C-alpha cells in the first residue's frame, strides 16, 4: 500500500450552526482511509487502499445547536483552530464546509475576510449548507453566481445580496457554480456532499459509492419532486393536522 492522498477539510462555524447542517461532514469522514480501515471486514482491501486520509476540523469559536435560543438543543464544541492561525490560512484546504447558522447572523469583518480569501483560492472548494449561503453572501462569494439556499429564504437572499444572483433553491436541492457548491435546507447537505464527492477528483469512485451505500445517502434527485406551492401547502396541512390532533387528545 502506498502513501495515502490527504484531503484537508475545514468546517467553518463563525457563530453557531444547526446540527443537521453539519452532519453531512460525517459522509466525508466515512470516505476516509481511517474510517474504512475500522470496518475492514466489510470493505474490500482494494477500496480501503484507495481511500484518502483526512480528518475534518472545526474552525471558529463555536457551538453546534438547534436554532431555538434559548435554550439551545445541542452542545458546545471547542474549535480545533482559530481563524488567525497560519495552519488555516487561504490555500490550506481542499474543501471548506459552511453549515448554516441562525438566518439573522451577520459576520464580523475578520471572519468574512477569512472566508472571502478561501473562496479566491483556485484549489479550494466552498460547500455551503442551508443558511450557510448567507455567510457566503457576507463574504462576497455570491456576486453574479448561481446558488441554492433554503426554499423559504430565496427572496431574503436576493434582497440582502443583490439581484445579480441566480437562485435555484425553489427547484433544486443543490447547485454548483464553479468551486462554489450550495444546498437547500438542512439534510440537502447530504445530497450536496454525495454529488460533490461523485464529481470530485479527491475521492475515487469506488470509495464514494461504498461510503454512500454505508451511510444510505446519495439517491435523491437534484430536482425536488414536489413544487414550492405544494411544499408550502403540505407544511400548512401538517401544522393544522397536528393542532387538531392535539386539541382532540385534550378533550
């Protein structure tokens, strides 16, 4: 077995993020040589030998949470590195994953500049999950780009960052524009990571397909099967149904 290729992944969490948004990093972890070696009895050795090495690191001050402050449902997690360290400067990563924070989040200038510089590097891919698109916008990465973002925030994104953004979030789970990849809400990040890995030079095809089978991801189509109007009506119907059921149970 030769020396493993190394894929460096930074998880950028400048304030907080929803747990489901950042969970997609585990798919990358499953594609690693370290993980494949742990399940050697289930994976052919030839696939293990192909898998790249790499352990994702958290960048920032930062807590993982559900957006219900107060209280937070989740936990705090110390960052592996601050944004001022030389080890995380622009050009040090093949991938920077940006999970979604509270939609009202506004980056401080230092964090926005850090992400902007990452986005300028020709060898770094930026993967935005859910409301992570707002962070990318604050860093100036959306100008003239095609992007996704949550279905319910399309107008907010356009109003906040300008009319020159082509938004596909009402119809697509994820979209690529050069080295910027962006997804719709929460678990659409899993769909994005699966699509990215299948197209990326960093992950050999057999490794990707084994990891996606093990995590049971990667089978949903890029295009939503349900239109935006049906989606909203379905949400309203479910809310009304839940309210009626609660009323009936209290009787």
